[in-house]
C-alpha cells in the first residue's frame, strides 16, 4: 500500500511541475499576442498620422474618439495621434521588458541554460553619443 502512496505523491509533484511550466508558457504566449495587437494599433496610428500629414486639402478632419466622430483641426488630430503612438510604444516596451524574466523563468523550469545575450538592452542616446565621440 505504501508503494501506491509514494507513486501518487510523485505523480502529484509531476503534475504540479507541469502545471507550473504550462502557466508560465501561457503567460508568455499571452504577452506575445498582446505585443502583436499593440503593434497593429501602433502601425494603424502611424499610418493615420502620415495620411493626415500628406493631406493638404482641408484644415479640419474627422477623428474617431471612442464611439463618436469629431471634426477637429488637423494639427490637433496629429498631436493626439502622436500621443497615442507614444503611449503604444511605451506599452509595447513595458510588455517586452516583462516578457524577458518570464522566458528566463520558463527556461529555468525546463532545466535549460540561459540564453546568451537575451538580457541585453540598447544604448541610450547619451551613451551612443559618448561612443560616437570616442570613435
């Protein structure tokens, strides 16, 4: 009878381990889907900004805000869309930065070694200028 109990405890540990891996993997997939959705919104916003900048026919334009359409000046519309674009960019970067630890955690759970260069971050503008001045 004790052999059955030990087998059940081992099975429960295995199930807990698999559930933990699947949970982290599902979070990663959800974050990737969110990045894709946000990127689509960002591209649509960028296209709208560009279309408004190219349009020279009128001073005002229609803008959809929620469930209503507003006729506003083109410059105000471009400014609003630019703010939305910046917010989308920030949100994408936040989700991407939150994704890295989740991928590391998944690799740890799977007993795989860390990805080399995965935690690198790009140079900031001031760091880039410093490097360029040295060269």
